[in-house]
């Protein structure tokens, strides 16, 4: 009888966790997307997304537009673009981002391109390493709204202080990207905080995550 009660309580607890955890993740992702904190920082980081032979794709261009906007507000003196190239590419996400920013009048010395990272964690480790070499620790991350929470948590886990300035235009703003993107990003966030932090390698591209793949997350 005691064993039966213990099994029943354990199953009930597991079911509660299974029900509560996804709702918690969705709530965290939604709040981060809808309540950005505006403040100055040492650097602005533009997370990579697809580029087409040196021309930023729509998602990356939207991030660059937002980075240029907050740079013009004087929130940071330095922009870091980050992201490697896909197999066969002649350039990288980071390089195409820097070229775009230079074409909009931002001087080259105020832009650092880091051509590393094919997923969020890899990109985060790459730019945090560069920040630590410069002895700075405060970053504004520019990415899609629903990507903000996971990007900030990963940055904080690497030892820097982060906030997120989500894009205001482009294909992945909240009004356009839809709830599939929200649910998939919430799932990716939940996987990271439960197993990714333990050193288990987890791809950003969860099964069926077509939207995440398309925007280069």
C-alpha cells in the first residue's frame, strides 16, 4: 500500500511538472519579448541570421536596423556582429552585417565582426569571449522578440550582464511571427535551462522547428 501511494504521488508530481513547465517557459519568453529594458551598455550585439552572398536576409536586416537605431540613440559606442557562414557561403553573417552597418554610415572602428557561431550558444560564447578580452561585461542583444529570453539567459550564464532590444520590423516581429514561433522558442528555452546548462549539446533546431531554421537561430 505504501509503495502504491509513493508511485501515485510521484506520477502526480511528474504530471504537474509536465503541465507547469511549458506554461512557465511560454510566460518567460512572452514577457521578455513584450517588456524590453532600455539602458546603455558597453556593446550592442547583433545575433546572426541568414545572409545571401553578402546581403543580409530579411531577419538579419531587421536586427541591423534595430542595432543602428539604438546605436544612434547613444546607448553604446560599439556594435558586434556575430555569426558564421553556412556550408558553401562565400562570406559570413557577421561580415555581411558589418558591411551593411558601414554602408549606413557607422565607422568601421566602431564595428567588430566575429565570424563564429552557427547557433545561439555558439554565437554567445564567441562574442562573450571577445567582450572579456576587451574587459567589458554589459551587452544589449539585438534579436527577434521571442528569441530574447533564451539569448539573454545564455549570455548571463557566460558571465555578462544582458538586456535585449527586440526588432521592431521584419518577418519575425510579434504581430507577424505567430504562436508557432513562440511555442518553439519556449521549447528551446526550456530544453536549454533543463539540459543545456548541464553541458549536454542541444541544437537550436528542435524537431519540426522550421521557423527557427529559416531565421538562422
